[in-house]
């Protein structure tokens, strides 16, 4: 009887120990996750503050200089007005990105699908971005697919994705400043892609960059301002179209982000 009781007690003690170990492991996992979340949150707040501070400081400085009448030539005045306008646009882009993200989180993002020619959409973005890129020392080219690329998409949302990709191409290209917008068709799918010859992304980071708030920190990249939300929004938009994103990138050589949409979505 004593032997049996010892045996039962032993099983009980082993069982209890295992249970405690499992609980400790879950506890550890939870605490680790909480710490990571707190870190991500504080990084995000500091990243956004940095992103907002630069344009605000520039607007303040140039507006003050203009209002004090210190700018003597018309040419200089126009240049300063241009900077104020450019920085205001940058500010509204950041705010819009955060608003889109909060819509996404609240599951309140509504898409308006309509038949759209992807070539025209790409050309529109190309034309409105050409000047901006050239001013920043970039060579921007457009290589459209020869033929029609009609597809059922939310053109505003897809344009927003393409603009996010172009913004990233600009931000992460320090040496070779070359961006290509390309459209194409493969079987029953159409695509629009943005190619750059910039920093590139390591294969390890390629799986993480679409996560919310994630920012890769290799080379100069961590010096570049950002919220870590752009690619999260792009992925959400492409998913809503039942499409896919293909990323082809090599560190220090550049990246190609291809957004692929199924044609049979056309109603
Ligand atoms: P953000 O640019 O605001 O940090 P994104 O979600 O747009 O946020 O991008 C996430 C990360 O992916 C960036 O921080 C950067 O490390 C990497 N990345 C995105 N696009 C490129 C690109 N074209 N070239 C190199 N790295 C890129």
C-alpha cells in the first residue's frame, strides 16, 4: 500500500511539475510578447514624431522667413513657397497613412471596384511623379504593356499602393537613383511593378517587412524616416483584390515589388 501511495504521489508530483513548467513557459511567452509590443509601440511613436517634426520645422522656418519680408527676389520666394507646399503634402501623406491604417485595424476599409485600365492608372501615377523624382535626382521610366490591361479594381486604393512603393523606392535608394514603373500580363493575371536599384532587402527581412510597424535596420535604412505602415497597407489592398505581391530583392542591388491582380475578377 505504501509503495502504491509513493507511486501515486510521484505521478502527482511529476504531473504538477510539468503543469508548472508549462504555465511558466506561457507566462514567459506572454511577458516577452508584452515587452516586444511595448517596444514596437514606443518605436512607432518616436518614428511618427520624427516623420512629423521635419516637415513642420521646414514649414515653420520658410513661412517665418517669408512673413518677415526677408526674401528679396521673386525666384527665392517661389522656391520657398514650393518647399512649403511640398512639405505640407508630405505631412498629409503621413496623416493619411495613419488614418488608412486605423480604418484597416477597425475593419472599416470599403473598396469601390470598377473596370480600370492598369496602363492608364500607371501612366497617371508616372506623370504626376515624374517631376518630383527628377527633382530628387532620380531617373523614372515607364514601361507599359502593349495591349489592354482591363481589370476590376479600386483604382484609388491601387494608386495609393503604387505611390507607397514609389515613395519607398525613393527613400531606400541612396546611390543608384533609378526607378521603373512596369505593367504586364501573364495568362489570366495583370501586374504593375516598381523596380529600384537601391538598398535591397535581405531574405530574412523580406518575410517581415509586410508586418505592421516593421522596419528593417540594415545599412543606412534605419536612418531613413518611416512609420513601418506603408507595406502593411499595400498588402491589405492587394489582399482585398484577391491578388498577390511578389518581391524580388537582393541586398545592395535593389528591389522589384510586383502587385498581381486576377483578370477574372471583371464582372
Ligand atoms: P517605412 O518605409 O515607413 O519604414 P514600409 O512598411 O513602407 O515602412 O516598409 C517597411 C520596411 O521595408 C522599411 O522600413 C524598409 O526597411 C523596407 N523596404 C521597403 N521598401 C524598400 C525598398 N524599395 N528598398 C529597400 N528596403 C525597403
